[in-house]
């Protein structure tokens, strides 16, 4: 699953943080977790990909 993550995917980390993938490197991903807030995580900390639109639905 980790290898199939692409820019724009919505994911949840093992720590429960939800974000949209902005950048991917060999070992890390950068998630947009709020407007203007990005966090860097190890790729293997992603526990699941979410259906597109999940983040928008949660914020509503």
C-alpha cells in the first residue's frame, strides 16, 4: 500500500493524523494537515488511504 501512495491522496497515519499528500520522496511523505500547515512523516507511518473527499467531509 505504501508504494502506491501518490500526490493528492488523502491518508491517515498510525498516530491518527489525517492529511493530503503534497510531496513524496523515497522514505518520506509531506502531508498538508491544515491550511498552510505541512508535516513530514516516514512513508511507513501511513496506516490507510482514504476515499477522496474524506477530509472535506470531516471539516464540514
